[in-house]
C-alpha cells in the first residue's frame, strides 16, 4: 500500500499531494458538490458525513476520494405500494410505474470513486476494497429484535466513519437494520390479520367481477413484469395500465389499502411500545450523528 506524502484531512480541499509510487496522482479528499444545503433530508446529511469521514480515512491510507451528496437527492412522488395501491389518479398516469422505471434513462452521475477504482490494477483494486470495506475476517454479527442477524466489517474506512458518527458499531448495526426494515418486518403480520383478510376477500371478489382471478395485489405486478420480458413494450404497457386501474378501483371500493394501513399502524405502535428502549436509543443516536454531520460541514 502506498505511503502518503502529506496529510490532507478536512473538507472543501483544493490542494493535493502526490503518492510516492505514482509520482503524479493527487491524494486528496474532494467535495464534489460542496457542502449540503440546509433543505436536504437528514438522511442525505448523514450519508454525506459518512462519505466525508470515510474519505478522510482513505486519504490517510493513500487514496484520493470524492465525497458527494447531490446524487443522493431523489424526488419520488410514487405512492407506497407495500400492500397494493388505491390511488386511481396516480395509476391512470403511471400504472404501477414498472414500465416507466424500465424505460427511464440512467441519469445518475458516474461515481468518481468507482471510476478511480476501475482505473487501478487488480492488486491495487483489492487493496482499495480492503481499505474501504475491511475484510471478511473482521466481520461483526448482531442479532436483530426479530431474531434475524446482520453483519458488516468492523474495520476499514467505512466502519471507522460509522463509528465516529454513531458510536458503538454493533449497537448501530443492530438498531439501524431493525428500524430501517421495520415495515418489511410488520408486513407478514398484517397479511395474516383477520381484518386484512376480510378486505382482501372483498377485493378478490371485485377483481373477479371484472374478469381478473387474482390472489393478491403483488401477483399483478409479477404478471406485468413477466409481460415486459415476453412481449413488446406497448402491449405490456397497455396491460399494466389496465390492471393497475382495476386494482386501485377495487382497492378503493373494498378499503383494502386503508385496512392494511390501519393494521400496519397498530402493529407498529405495539412494536414502538415493546421496543421503546431500543427506539429511544436509536433516535438519540441519529440526533447525535446529525449534529456531528452538520458540524463537519463547518459554520453555516
């Protein structure tokens, strides 16, 4: 691994230094987008801070690094479809959004860190990956509240950055994974609830009355995805628009989505109560990390 000639740790760096084995390559942290603006989501702030801290670590290990945040800002008007969709206005314009996502051009700017990584010879590639992600031998594993496990490397620049932001890496991994995936944890309980099953039976009857024998809303999305793989786009798009509108109209008539959301909220409230200590710890951890992220950017 290269030895860094000079240390350039901080933000908004405009200078650089060269690594001894390349002679020309600048080893510095570059803020591609400058500092995050005050109006961006907290998540963007935290991801930027994580990238910046990891970048400082990578520079110290002899690699240039580019921190950016604008590519992470997304404007998503698509309604939640966890249990289906009842927004007739939206589906009339977009269907399920499947065809639009398939045909949308990739406008995400190329990550300069990826571009740099691809420029390295294979051996340097492995060294870079180890410096950033750590190794399999250094992994920590935690048990989540639902009994499942999650793991990540405990060493490397990414782990170092997260430790600086969130404190205990095992605690952060356990709490963050649990609460970020809480909706997916709740969904199976909702799908077995008697109130939801009653609404689902009504929805099935409504769909059958319109010529569609279907078990549940997600099956329609699977059908549409297959059609896009097997048929011309225009035919698949026509089917998508028709099925999405039927689903939404029947969901409104039978209150399928409203029922699912009510049960979901009830189950979530129960988990918030039974896991109150964990939730309070997680919220405080996020607040502390957000304060640290904003301080990292310097004075407003």
